[in-house]
C-alpha cells in the first residue's frame, strides 16, 4: 500500500515536472547570461511552453502558464501581463497547429516554432517601444529569437525522453 | 477554397475557445485577462498598486530562493577564477591602498569645504545615510538591466534614491515595494544621467548601452576632441535626479576611430554586485529660526516694530554700561591693592640691597686682613724697609692688596 502511494506520488511529481521547470525557469531566468557572450540569450520558457502545449500533455494547465507569465514580467521588470499575453499566443498557436496537423513532423514543428517566436518577439518589441516608450536593442531580440530557435531542437529531443518516461 | 477557409476558421475557433478536460479557462479568456492586466497595471489605482507591490514582494523572495543553487555555482566559478590571480591582485591593491590613504585626507577636507559652501548656497543641509542593501535578484537580462535589493519603503527608500557600489554610482530606484526595490542600472538603455567630464569640465548626458558601458550623448560638436583616456565622468547634479559629484567611470575611446566616438567605462562591475548602498537623503532647514523671527517682526506695524527694535537696543546698551561700570570699580580696587604690594616689595628690595653691600664690604676687609698677615711686613715702614708706608694709609693698603709690591 505504501509503495503504491509512493509510486503515485512519484508519478504525480513526474507528470508535473514540466510546469515545475517552467516556474523555476521564469523565477530564475535560466538563460546563461552570466557567460557574458555578447547578445547571447535564449528564451527557455518559450521552448518549454511550445513543446508541451503542442503535445497537449496532462497537467500543463493554461492558467499556470498564464501565472508563469505574470511571474516572468515581475522578475524581468516588464509591464505586468506582457509575458502572459506572449505565452497565451504560443498556446493559441500550438493549439491551432495541433488542430490542422494530421501527421506530426519535428522539422515542421521546429520551423513553425521559429515563425511563432519571431511573431511574438516582434509583437513584444512593438508594444514595449510604442506603448511603453522602452528603449530596446532590436539586435538582442533577433539574436534571442535565433538562439531560441537553435536550442529548440536540442531541448525537444530531451523532452521526448521525458515523454517516453511518462508513457511507460 | 471555401472548405479550406472553413477549416481555418474552425481550427482558430477551436484553438481560442475549446477547453480540454484539464483546462479550467479557455485561451480567449486568458488573453482578455492578460490585456486587462496590462492596461490596469499602468493605471495608478491604489488597489492595483498594493496588489502589484504584494506580487512583487512574493515573486522577488521566491526568485531569490529559487536562484540560490545557480548563484552558488556562479559565485563558486567566479571565486575560483579570482583565486588564480589572487597574489598579483593583492600586491596591486596594497600599492593602491597606500596611495588612496594619502588622497583620502585631502578628499575629507574637500568634503567639509563642500558642505560649508552648500550651506551658504542652499537654505537646507541634506544629511544622508547610506543603507546597506543585499541584491536578491540579479538575472542580467539582455533587454533590461535592473537589480532587486532587499530594502524598500520600510527603510525610507523612495523612487529616485541613488544606489552606490562603495562610492561609485550604479543606478537609481525605479520601483519601491515594502521590503524590496528595483534599481535601474546605469548600463540600461533607459538610463540617462547628466554628467560632467573632468578635467575638461564638459557637460553631457550618458545613456546606458545595454552592455557594461555607457554612451556620451548631447555634447556640442568638437567637444569630444578634447577627451582623453584620463578624463573622468561624474554626476553634474543637473535636474536634481542624481547628487552632484558622484564618480561614475572614465572615458574610453570606442573602436569607431573615424567617428571619434567615446564611451564611458563604469568604475563598478555591475555583473559582480552583491551588496550596494542606497542613499536615504533627509533635508534639514538651517534658516528656519531666523525666518520665523523675521516673520514675527514683519507681521507687526512697521513703526512699532522699529520702536521695539530701538527699545531693545537701548536696553542692551544700558545693560552693557552697568556691566562696564562694575568692571571698572573692580579694576580700580585691584590697581590699589597691586600698588600697595609694589611699595612693600620696593622696601624689601632696598633692605636686601643694603645687606648685600654690607656683605661685600666685609668680604673686602677680610681679604685685606688675610693679605696683611702675609705681606704686611713688606709694606710697613721700618729701619730695614725705607721704601715702606705708614700703617693705616691708603698707600699701605694698596701695597698689601698688591701682595707687597711697592710702587717706585
């Protein structure tokens, strides 16, 4: 009975792992910025949200993603709601992509991801500069988009192992 | 064609509105909430402000806890790197320290002088306390350069409070919560600081470049030709956002040599900040008492006020006169007693002089008698000494004193 309970707990924890990692990454700004490589940065939450909402896994609640966005805004110092809106647009995009896709293809997902993050980063940049008069470096956004796109395929392969573990 | 458009609409509608069994809210609802939050958070309502502060406090603390392992690894890496150059740095620092110690004395003098001059110019003195604050969140975001410190409105931190790394300026507070605050670093693109560039004494504004330096902006054409790598940058105090005279960094030439562009290299390394000082400034009026007195005088009738001033003056003069009289009397008494004392001393002196002269005569007599015993026979007139003198004459005495030598 005890072992069954502990197994249940581990499974629950395992299934909640993506959302836990999402919260840790927004609280911790996991992006290796301290390496001091010029312009180098990537958006890990984008990768995580895109992958797991595309796969429509259990426990990856939109409400929690929305809350993660609010936390991200608070930590980074952006106007409250900007990241939530971005995360929600990723969810909408993946939901739409899931609806129109009959045979999933990782490469197609990858380039669709590039299109989506480019769109969202452009939207973010426009909102922040036009409505909030922020001075931002466009190059930083472009490089961020590029590295996020590059890292997606690496993380997607890692997440596949997680998915395999979840199925087992 | 129509079918594909229908499919698109169905897919979009499904994406926005369809909730799976796990989802509590549709995405459209969450998008609407997001937009509402963006609008609400920019309206300065009291309730919204308190909610925002609450969220900030909670998130900053959580972020600090979550960042502990990463910070530990990061700091360990930096510490190992520091240890490798430890001895060299120690030697350099030792030399620098001895130089700085001597400079410190003169800077202290200047500080006092500066304070005195400011007191003369302004009608208030600004006393400042530097509060030590720990950086709880520093994620070095590529877009916004800001840090979170563990001091807030509870510690009298206000929006605009200057933040220092030792004595170097690092930024200013842009958001205050109860126990935390967000500091916008000088390296941020949105940071503009009015500065003076010495020794050329050129006024300019520096803007963060998003990296660990700043760009010099808004200076007249040709002024940049005067810059050297020795030029230092400090706050000018224009606009009263930053205090004047706070060191920021030194001028370095940008790689773009043709355009003669110059950047500012900060003295402080913002990526290595652990603790900072927040300067809490309080203004103390120094002329208040005088002003109050002046105000009470001007409130009365001007003639009455003048009379009152004259009466006060008269009273003061009378009081001082009486004091002078008293002093005069006491001085006279003192002179009399001193005169008496002087006469007493004078009589004493004459008595003593007499005794001394008596003593001198007696001494001469004693010498004569002693010599008389020895040489008297040589000077005395007798049968065998025709050249001698009669005893008691002055010649005899002279002869004795000359030890028996008779003048021919």
